[in-house]
């Protein structure tokens, strides 16, 4: 459920016409709905309220400071994968005791920063990483709280690039080797074993993979606790999908109804790491039609947003619904919607049936709040675009549009070229 709706044939973001936002702030433009983000966060919080839990928003989905501040103000924590994401989470006011740190390649500097901030725990993905955290914690004369990320070898039934829980993936520790890794962790002087974590992928639209993975992980957890490990935190990851087209993914309440009975009264704090399902449908990308081009057997709608602004279609061949900002009664057309980037892979949609569009009209790319701006770049020396947040009838820029000067402000000229 989101708050982007048509009123009298015109698309609104909450109570503000999208057309007016595009005219005021320019295009391409990301628009976020405050109340959609809040609704999606509360859907998790309410669904799991009967069990001790922490919701740790996955920053990689969208790291805009205003979105993070909104979530922090409502008690949300953070799932981070870099020192930069730690900095952003703390800057937004997220409690360190609600921050979990994942990722296969943590550096010494990043480990130090996380230990200094006293985060809740590291989700450890390899023996080498475990030993490095122990070494760094020893130098700092502290104990590092850790969970091991266990790979349950479950097929998440999603795109292979965003599936993470099978034995061929780079993430996590094989479940068959988990007990020996936990014993190693327990033997290390500067490690405190506090948790168990799993994450099997993203954009999962069936509950069965979550159930299968949890059952395997709980069997391991019971073995650990019977061996006096005293696991306090069970981190079940994220991955719940959203509707991009006609998918009907489960909602947090569906997930809670299936998972909580399986956990069955164990004395744990449950951690969840939703990202896409909080912000995905809370954002749209608005783009302006530059040209219409009739090709040899194919028509093109050329717009001012490119793959550098929204990479998902080019990277995953991902589908995003594209709708007119102002509806009309023209006949439909079938076209590729492409951007200005000098790449054949620069497209937002292929062979898409659209309401016939004319030069200068605005289109809205829906469900663009996750992995849109956070994966964007200035490729082709295109300045990164603006972001706006809407709450009711109010709207405010939450990232200014970059300039050409911003493209070069960090570059340095060596003396032998001056």
C-alpha cells in the first residue's frame, strides 16, 4: 500500500500533484512518501509486537538521511554493510544498540569504528573475518559481540543476483560447518557469541523459503543452546518482496503468523532486516519525455532519466510499472523507454505498452524507492538528481540536484600537469 494515487486523472504524491513537484524541482526526480515509509515500518512493528524484536532497516536499499531520520524517530535500527552506512545510521540518530553489521569484507578501520560505537553485533561471514574481529577487539581491549551468518542452503526462488542463501553464494558459513565455527568463536578471547543470523535473499514473494530456512536455523540454535552457548539474538534477515507488477507477496503480518509459532516461546530477541519492503513502494522516479523516435521495427520513448539514475532494469532486467503523471484519452503505444546514456543497456522498459505519450510530458517510474538512488552514479558525467519528500500537503527537498561543478570538486591536478 502506498500513497501515490490518481485524482481526477492526475497523479498525486500524498496530497501534492506530482506534476507540480516536477515543475518546481526539475527532472529526473525521486519523490518519497513520508506516510508510506511510516506505514510499512509500522506494519513490521505491529506484526511482531507479541515477541521481543528489533527492526533493523537495511540501509543499502536507500540511505537518504531524511528517510533514516524518519525511521530513527520511530525506534527503527539499522542493518549496515559498510563504515559509511554506520556513519549515516548514527548521524540519523539510530541507536548503536539497534545496529547490526553484515557484509563479507569489513576492513580494520570499519571494525574499529563499529566497536568504538558499541553496536549490537557483527554478523560474521568467514573464519578469517572472525579472527580479524578478535584481533582488532584485542588491540582495543574490548569484547566484540558477534553472530555467525549461517547459510541454510535454501533456494529463495528469486533472481539469482539477489539470492544469497545457497551453498554456492559468497555469503555466510555453511550450516554443516556451523557448530565448529561457533566453538572457534567461543574459544577466542575477545569475542562474545551473542547471536545467530541468516539471510537468504531479496524480493522473495513466497513464505515457504522463510519457513524452511527458519526451521533449519532453529534446529541449529537448539543444538547451540544445549551446548551452553546462550544465544540471545536470532536474526532472520530480510528479503520480503514488494509488488512491482502483478505480484502478490506476503505482508509482515503473514510472515509473523507463520514464523512466530515456529519460534515457539524461545527466550530470544528477534531481529529483522527489511529494506525494500519498507521503502520500495514509498518512492517514484519522475522523468520527462525528450523525444519520440521511430526505429526500424521498434519505437522509442527517450526520457531524461537513465540507467545511472535507476540501474535495476539494466542490471536485473527488472520490471517497474511506468505510468503517465497526467492521464489522457489517447490510444496506447508499445515502445522501449530509454534514457540518454551512451549504452545499449540504458533502458527503463522494453516493449512496454503505454498510454501514448508526447514530447515534454512526464512519466512516473513506480516502486523506485529501493535500490534507485542508492545505486545511482554520475556516469556519462551526468550530475546526480534531486530527491524530495512529501508529507501530506508539505514537500521538501532532501537532496539537492548536483551541478557540473560537483562532478569535479573532488578531483586533484598533479603538479606535472599544471
